C-alpha cells in the first residue's frame, strides 16, 4: 500500500473512517497487509499520545454493553473522546461472529465523540482479539483519550487483557455464595475494581450483599504493590439507571493519579511492552515455520512421532526451533 503516510496523517487527524480502515489493516492476516500495518504503527508511534486504557470483563448477561454505553456517554458529556473495542466470541468453524455490540450501544454509537469497533476474537485465548493491542495504539494516535476494551467474558485465560490496560474492571451480577465460588481467583487477583451491576429495584439489596461478599474476598487476597490503600475495591452500580457510575469513575481517576505519581503507571507500561515483544517474537517464529515448506514438512513428521509416543513434545519442539 503506497498511501500509508496519508492514512497515518488522517488517523492522527482523528478521521473516523481512516481509523476504521487502519484497524481493518492491522487485523488482516495477509502477509503484505502485516508489512503495511507495521509501517503504519511505526509512523504513528512517534506521536506520543497516551490514552487511559480500561479493560472490562464480566459474566455473560451481566450488562457489559449497557454499562459501557452509560459510562461512555458520561465520559463524552464531560469532554472526553472515547473509543470502545468490543471483542465478540468467534465461531470455531467459520471464524466469524455476530458482532452485536455496536447494535447494543445505539446511543453511544451515534455520539460524535465516541468510536465503537467490534472485532471477532478468532478463537484467540485471553478474551481479546489477536491485534486488539495494535487497535488500542491506533485509537490513541487518533486522539481518543479513553479506550475501553470489552473482553469476550470471564474465563481462566481472560487475564491477558491486563497486559494491555491501565485499569481492569470486573463487572458482576448480584449473586449468592455459589456464584462467588465460580469466579476464578486469577481474574480476581488482577481486577482493580469489582463492580456489582444491576443494583436497582428488587435486586438492590442482593447487590449490596454481593458487593460486601466480594469486598471481603478482595481483602483476603495478597496486597499488591501497584495499589494504594483501599484498592482493589468493590462497588455497586446500576448501568440501567446510571447509578454509581460517576462514583466509580471518581475512584478510577484516584487510582490512575496515584499510579502516575508513584511511577507505577510507567513501570506497568514498560512491562506490557516487554510482554508483547516476547509474544510477537513467538507469533512471528510460528508464522515463519508455517511459511517454510521444508520446516512445515519436518513438523508434520515430528508430529507423527510425538503422537505415536516415540518422541517427547519437548524434544520435537527443540528440533524444530534448532532448524528455524
């Protein structure tokens, strides 16, 4: 593509169509598109713009889209530019997804200061699409100062979103002790805030009890060095009635300001950069193996040896890496 400088200029100017086109480019699996995508990201990286990146996960039906719409509208009303990257689960058969998040955030989708981009997870583990991190960088370059990353849903591999966000919110519904047991410890350990949604009407008393249960559970976890006193914390919100969302945002800002003042922010961003560098090396090595006919053929032979039990997976892998 010869118009990368022009596309970069238009993205930096905040053109929504250019941003959508750029995200489509980085999500493409074509080899020539990857070359163009890397060139585009390199050009835009010199802009130095940084947004607040907020990861958000929750059990299916908890009201993530409703919460994001109410939260997003509150932020845009306060003068912020908000980008929402909503990752939908993909079909293991076709690789496609319904991509319904944009239709569920009708009001926010029409807001000129908001940008919503649904993406299929393409069976990628971690609750995020493979190129979500690069899409976040594009949104930052386009001038969006808050980027919300909505993940597929709570799961054991959901913790990958913490490697691309500054804050991680866990949205949960009013529930009893059995449901509390079902939430994985790993995702609780990375959550900066647990928000118990649907705290309205008949569910409000149960939401308050659930919030107290989670607050107690969070106190039992080991104190984290990246948190000030009182964090992580649990709060109640009602996305439907937009109750508690402003209070939650106040707490998020307090945590963000503390992390910036204590350089936790900078160290976290540096650790994330190291993580994604190692991940990209791994992915590019796999792509190189797949594109080499000789290596690919050797992998097929070694795979048969491993399946037959004549060779260990570690030894077979070491032989492939040695030939790369």
